[in-house]
C-alpha cells in the first residue's frame, strides 16, 4: 500500500510539473526504464529463472513470476501475432490503481501506470531483448481490462 500511495503522489506531482499528458507519460516511462534496468539483477537473483528460449516463454515469466513477485498479481498472457513476437499481458486487477477511481476529464490522455511499461522495457533490454511496451487498454479509461502490449523487436546482439 505504501508504494501505491507514493506512486499516486508521484503521478500527481508530475501532473503539476507538466502541462501535457504526453510529457507526464514520457517521464513515467523514463523513470520506469531506470527502475527496470536496476530491478533485473534483483529479479534474476531472487527468482532463479533460467534463460528463456522463446518470446512466449519470456512473456510467461514476466507475467507468472515477475508480476507476482513485485506486484502480487498474475496477468494472463495472450499471443497477438502470427510471428509470435507480440503478446498482451491482461490484468484483471492492477494494484497501482487501488486508490484511483478515474482520471479527470482534462487528463484523458494520461497513461497513469506508464511506469510499468518502462520497467518491462528496461528489464528486457538488460537481458538483450529490445521491445516496445505500451498500454493497449486501461480500466481507468473505461476499458473492461488493463492490457499491456509487448512487441519484441529483435534480439540484441551479444
């Protein structure tokens, strides 16, 4: 709960600091990226996860191990491309919004939990996987579920 309350205060302050939602979204993504870059070491040490052999296996580890370990939830995973490089993490419950009912009308383009996208992108980059991570659906914006899209762009060279 402390993290969730603190996160809400952080987003509120960023909204005061920046006029445009896009700037807040960019800042949250950048902050999340920095967290992900550092968090991957803790994750690998504490989870004892072996090297993933496929994008599908990587998406499953993110959902079933990382989300459970750090947020206490387990999103469902669905593959959304024939090429097997696009996945969706679908969260029935998003703990970061426990104390948020809805976004104000003037903040309609704010991606409140964009920090999560940056965390995932930063962590993946540290294990040599370039990815684009975005929110596809958000309950705070009236969608039925919260959905994070992960598109693996290419495996980075060693």
